[in-house]
C-alpha cells in the first residue's frame, strides 16, 4: 500500500480537474469554491486504500472516490444552511458568502454530479451501496433535527443517529473500494464494519473538538453545538448526570435566548467537565476505535496494509483537527 499522502494527492488532482460549466456562474462557482477548501479527504482516500489492499487497481476506484467526496461536501453545504454555520474549514460558508438559496441549489447539483461519478464505475453493487448510504445519511440528519426539539434523547439514540449521519459513509467508502477490487463478501463486510466503527469514534471526537478544539486547526468556530443546543454525546450525558444546582444551571443555558456566545459556551463547557462528560466521551471513542481495529484484523490483506488502516483509525480517533 502507498503512503496516505500519495492517495490524497491522487484524489486532490482528480477533484481539481473536475470540469464545471462556466454558466450559470452562481450555481457552479460556489461548488468550485467549496471543493477548493480542501479538508481531510478521508473518505475518498479510504476507497482507494481498500481497493489497493484487497488486490484491485486504484484507477478503477477513482471515479467512485471523487463521487463519494462530492457527495460528502454536498451534505456539508446543506448542513451549514440548517446549522446557520458561518465558517467551514477556516473560510466563510457558501450560504454566508452567497446566500441560502444558492447553497441549497449548488448542493443539489453536487449530489447529481456525485451520482454521475458513481455511475461511471459501471458497478450496480456500488450504485446500490451509494444510494442506500445516501438515504441513511438523510435519515440521520432528520433524527439530528428531531432531537433538537427533545430533552429525553438517549445515548443509544444518539449513537444510532451519528452512525447514520456520519459513520455509514466511511463504511461505504471502504466497501466501495472492496467491491471494485472484487473482494470476498466476508472482507467487504468486515471492512464496512471497520469503517462504521471508525466513523463513530471520528464523530465523537468531532463533538469534543467543537468544545475543546483549537478554532485555527479545527477550521470552524468552537461552541457551535453548544449554541444550537445540539444533542451531542456530551450534552445528553450532562443532562442525564446533572442534579440540583448543576441541573438548574444547565436548564438555564439551554433555555436563555439572551445568553451571549462566550458566556454560554464557557458555562456549558464547565458543566461538561464537572459532570465527567469529557471522560465518558473519551471512553466511548476508545471503545469504538477498538471495534474498528478488530474488524480490520478480520480482513484478509497483508500485515503492512492492515497496520496502515489501524494506524489511520488510531490517528483519526485522537485527532486535533
């Protein structure tokens, strides 16, 4: 297997070469702008890595990798509108630089472009997996919005939501690479399972970075989930554990429409730390990362390739960006 950076360079070159029409510029410029913001590109790289590790030719997986990354970024455009986010990867979000309607329509176009790239693979199995994953992601986003109106969300409900909203796309990327390498069903299913668990650890780390991350390296404002009363793993556990004065203070921050950003973020963060929510999140991240590692170990591939996947899982679960 090649170094991660080699796959990343291949993906970035393919994304940079996407031929967008010039007109209407208000439709295509936001797509080009957003895709040029970069990002970790983990999902398309996973597709190429899986194809390579399971004996395929990565060139056959490149269109699928680009499609998966385009799809992922489509979801981000719409998420930013729904979350009223101002910054993405250190730059103004599309709906802030242009407007909500443009962000929605450009996102719709990205979805279609993504589907075109997936179709180029000529694999019905890959297309079926992509469509199944897309619908699961929409379901996860709906659950996420539903939970904003509820104060009784359980940890299990939250884990299922992030599995749908975030994790299944990592699983899809890995299994897509496996399918295009004509891998055994056992290997394709095991590497999918690894991706889902890696995605759970990834999203839980993301929840933590939104509270304790460095906005410079994280690429967006800290405290967005807190300001939106997002039912994250941290908030759900804080609501479950808070009693007496802590419970009263938490209710105050959740219900005070006049709280300033600095005060609310500082106050809720202190509660998370006092109630042990941070430690619970770290324990959960370790648990899901261990499950991902165990699943990678079941896939029939070289020891070197196995270690590459495990090293990447460990890196993502402990990331600071």
